[in-house]
């Protein structure tokens, strides 16, 4: 196994310790109920696993069995060290920018009471146990805020997007059901949160989510209580808005941006 780039690794840990250094942690709790709700909120199509990470100790605290299917390792093997050792070297060099942008938004841009209202989405490129690199959609959501207003513990889902035609990039999205969402934010400061929004309506998003399930126009029409002609019209408008040439490209982009859940 290759050793990680020490300089790049230290840059990431420096972001964790400076932007989100937890000084006054809250007591640990078991999150069985909230975890189930979070899984439903963050669900994505495809193979995925989930885990919890504690920023007060910088340790992975739980990993689901599905990591065996995605990365070919046992849950006990998934750790911070594993991630740093297996991230694509080019990705590792940029990873600190993603983390910096994420915590700038959560800690500096948002009021503390809004932190739990957002999930953070970005791509990762990591080597599986068989030596192949996987492109994963990382989605995380804070489940514990420390007494000093920092992100203490997060729940994360990583979905395997390797079979989709998705171009690797280093942007980050901040998505909420109740607050404004910000998509594909550039990770080079200054960050532009105010201008990066999504143009799809709630109905159009329903259509996209149905398309991601592989449903036909008739099935979508039945599920949404609209006509097949209306579905066809919505699809045409959606493709035009998103500048996608076809449905597979639309689904891939929507998954990438964390829109499909």
C-alpha cells in the first residue's frame, strides 16, 4: 500500500483543527433513531456504505457492513489512515480545499442553528481493495454540534458512481430542504455562495428523481398524477435548463450534485 503524501495529509488535518477545532465537545450519544432518518434523507441510488466520524477525536466511530461491497474491506479497516493512504494522489493534493470550503460555509457563513439543516456533497476518488479506483459521492450531515458551535460528529454516506459518466472535479454543494441550497461551489476562495443556486422547480425535481429510478413516462405520470404528455414536456424543459443531451447524462449530473436522494 502506498504511503500518503504527508504534506497534503497535514493540510487536511490542519483545516479540521483550525476551521473546526472542537474545544468543548458534548457527551456522546447513540444515534440509532436519528441515523435511520438521516439515511432516508441522504439516500442515493447505487451501492453505498455509511459511517459516522467524530471531529473531537478525528476518528471513524461506526462503519456499515456495505463497505465490503463498495471498497472490498471490512468495516474495522475503514479509518482516517485508510482514506489518506488510498485517495488518488492528485485528489489528495486538492482535498484540503474541499474541506476548507466546507467548513467555511458551515462555521463562518451559517448561523450555528442552521448547520444541521444542510448536507455537504462532493466527489472522492479512492482505491478499493482490488486496486481499482472508485469515484464516490460523499454526502455528510452534522448530527452533533459541540458546545463551542463546531461540527462535532457527522453522518456520511458514500455512493459508488464509478459506472456513471461523471467527470471528476473538486467542487462542493450545500443542500437543504428548508434553506437555500448552493450547488457546485468552486473551492478556490473567495467562495460565491449567493450566486450558485439550482434552476429546477419542485415538480421538475420530482421528475428527475423518478427518472433516476428508471421509470417510464407512463410510470412517472401515474406516480405523480399527471399526463404522459406533461411528463414529456417537463423532460424537454429539464434537459434544456441543465444543458444535458439525454436522460442518462441528466441522472448522472443530478447524482453528482446531490439532488437525487
